[in-house]
C-alpha cells in the first residue's frame, strides 16, 4: 500500500503556513532549494512520460511567460515574482503526486480550522492575535471592526485561502463530516470582511446546500431548475437585507471603488504602452513595485505582466475545470480574479493549484465513481 512521502506532507505544511513561518525565519533559501528539487522531479516524470499533455501545455506557457519576463522586464523584483508564480504551482504538483489525498485533507483541515479559530478570536477581541504585519486594518463599512487576518499578514490572502480550502476539502473526496469543517472555515473567512469573498462564501454555501440536501432527493431536471432559481433569489435577498453595507459599497460610488478603478486603468495603460511585443508577451514581470497594491485584479495583473499570454494562462487554467464540469470552481475563480490577486500569495495560490490537480475528483465523485483516498 502506497504511503505519503514525509517530504510532501512537510511541503504542504510549509506552503499552508508560509506567512506564519516567514514571520520567524528567512524562507527564501529553503523555498529556492525546494523549487529546484521539485523541478527535477517534474522533469523526471516528464522524461518517463507520466505528465499528461494538457499539463505540459499549461506548464510550457507558464514557463515561457516568466522566462521572457526574466529576460526583458526592466523591473528589479522580476526574479521574486517569477518565483512567486512558479513555486506554488510546482509545490502543489509535488504534494498531489507524492501525498495521499487523506493526508492532504488533514493538513487543509488543520490549517483551515486554525485560521478560522484565530479569525473568530480576532473578531471577538477586536485585535490581531498574531500581529504578523505592523499595520492593523479595519473594515469601515462593517462598523470599523478589525479585519481578521488569521495566521496571515493581511486579510485578503487569508480569506482567499480559507474559501478555496473549503472547496478543496470537498473536492478531494466528500465526506459527511466535511460539513462541520467547511462551515467553520467559511465562518472564519467571513470575518476578514472582504466584500468579494463574502459573496463567494454565499455562493459556496448555496452550492453546499444544493449538493448535500436537495440534489440527492430531486430527480427531475425541472425541480432542480426551480431549486437553483430559489437559491439565487434567496442569495440576493440575503445581500439586500442582511449585508446592506456591502450593497452600498458594490453598487454605489465609494472611495475604495474609485481607487480600484484607478489601478485597473493603470494596468491597462501598462499593457498597451509596451508596443506589439509588450501587448503579446507583457515583458513587465515585477511591475508590482511601481504600484502599492498591484492592479487590484488578477486578470489585469497578468495582462500587465504577461500581456495576452497572461490571459491564455488564466484561460487554460479555467478550461481544466470546465473539462470536468466543475462550474462552482470556475464561477468562484472568475469572480475572485476580478478584484483580488490570490495567485500572488504562496498559500492561496498553492491551494488553488491543488484544486487544479484534484479537479478530476470533482467529476468522479459527481458521476458516482470511486475517488482515491
């Protein structure tokens, strides 16, 4: 019987807890050595013909975009950002390749619940439990409450990590006890008070409600359509009546939206000003250093850094989920990428790339096939 590699388990722990670990130790040398070792393993699997063609295509485009960025980008931190883009992906591949699904779930549940409990405590006490970052952030549209960071240095990657961890736990293979773990993790994510992720939490909860309660009982397509319409209606009622502050921020003019629109415009400008080669390949890797918050969107960040090739990366990424009919994941990713950059953080990118590799389980579980554990 195959056992999980101890190194793969430690790698999963390292990636999920990277923000906390990096606050005590310098992690760059360790991360660099791990990337070299994992790249060697991937090359060995490729030589033995164990890498599927679609994955080869995705990796080729990803390496091409970052390789050209390293060669031609004028920004000094291009090396750091090439590393940010490649290390989480190859780390996720190594964990998927050498770690049993049950052990991956245990790591995700441990870090998901740990972050959720810290998040709830921060909300209750009104202060950071683990002040990894020097700046304390508040959610003014939620009455000035502390935005929970969990074991992260900022609320946005923390919230993204928890949302995608909840989905991944059920994607690897679903169990009844997952309902409790996923509920706790999503509650913890809510206290980040990130507007987009609150929307994603509601969508995810609606999907869980449909999957675990209604889907097993309803047989007719007509009935399922009615349930879908009812869930959508309840979702909008929930936003309008319960989350009125979010309604004001999303649909009304606000300072945050004006700042975000300014970053989006700057990203489009950087994309267009590079000439034909820049439009196609970007050649702007590391442009983040010119803008405090990047471009407030994963789409525009990739467009500015990698040009049209960046959109091809995202498109190939989404096609992987569309092939297995993982529509919830596609919806959540498409919305998340609008205002956030979850692929710019080690932990959240690692979990998203794990979803990429475990996406086949999504189809198997819903088609009634057995899922490896």
